[in-house]
């Protein structure tokens, strides 16, 4: 599933063709994704101006001049691709020829937006675990999708004292705690593994023991690994792609994730990367230098 860096990369790609632009038309090619589209979904989007395009955890949020917000979750395999006049639009760079002559008409192209950029934005999702809905902008924080989400890890609200307080008394592992969106927003399996490695903290360590000095190391590690991943355009392991159709490449910079059996890359460490299963998810770590 795309995590925070992938969703943030998509948001930045969409900015030049969505924020400040009118939605000329919207079309759905089926009645639902993970959940049904709301009543008159396309009609409520047509003619609206996107005043602000932001991200909350793993959700894209487009605030409209109607007082509603378009909410998008990519799910497991969702992609949003920008096309312009039969070409992939690469913001600030150039237009690149694409094979797709009828973009938006593929078997798994489920939602198509036209904006006055001009641009066509196509949401593709072959597994249909994605989500699109409309909510009142001033009621987002109270909605079930958002009300229990913790602080944004790249924001000022996420700090060592905040993390320490959230982990206080938790008997679960730190790996499981960081995957809990109530503790911190947007983190997933890949970046939790990578952040714990950078902080030299074992994923098996009890979450309550992180408060204090370990949190002072872990918070900056989380921020750095997310920043590095965004800079690299996210990680493409299977389905994820950027809005221009190109792939992220942070997967080539993984230290531990999916590197079972390889030597630990930490300077001076002679350990070997191990894999264990926690709550049904693969965890990769170095038992020699992560304590």
C-alpha cells in the first residue's frame, strides 16, 4: 500500500493541474471503489474550483469552493496519472509521448477528471481497494476517516514529547505502535522498518520503553527517512507510480526492508539482516545493532 511518501509525491505531482484550477468535468466508470461513490458525485465536482490540495496521513484532500472536500485514498494499487493532449504531463519539465491513445478508457480506469489546466487526471485501480468520496470541509476532523488519526510526522506537532506521551503504557511492540495511525499518521511497514534501523531500535522492543531518550533519536529518524523517500519519489515495489507514470526509486536505497540475509549496511556492524513476522507483517532488521 502506498505510504506517506508515495501519497505526498502524488500530491505534489497533481498541484500544477489541480490547485487553483476548475474541474471542467468528472466521470465515473463504475458505481464504487472500496465504497460506493456518494450521490451525484460527478455532478458535485463539475465546475468546482480546487482551492487547496493537501495530504492528511495517506489521504489526498482537495478542498473545493463548494465547501466540500474531495477525499482520495489510493488503496493497494491506485494510481493517478496526468495526461495532456495525448501526452504524459511532467510538471515543470516537458511533455513525454505515451503509448495510451485513449487514456482513461482502460479496463481499470475508474475515474476521470478534466481540469482547465488543461489536463486529464485518470484514477486507475485494478484491485479497487481505493476510495473517493466527498465530505464537508469544516467537518473533516470529526469524520470517521480522520477523527482518530494522530499527528503528521513531518509537522511541528510531532515531537519527542508527543511520541513519548503516545507510547506511554503501551505493551505492544514499537513496530506495531508506529503502524497505529492513532500514534502517528501515514507510516506503513516500509518506513517503520527503515526508521527503526536508523534509530538503532529493535522492532521487538516494547513501545513503552521508547519514551525519553530513545524517542529523541527515533523522531528525527522518522522525519529523515520520510524526507529522503519523498525526495526519491517514493518506493515502487509493485503498483505505485508517480503522476507522470514514472516509478519511485527509494526502494534502491532501502537499508533493511526486503534485504533478508544481506550484510547490515551500518558502519562497523557485522550483523546480517533478519526477517520476522509481527502481526502478520514482515519486519526486517539487524539484530546486531538494533537493540
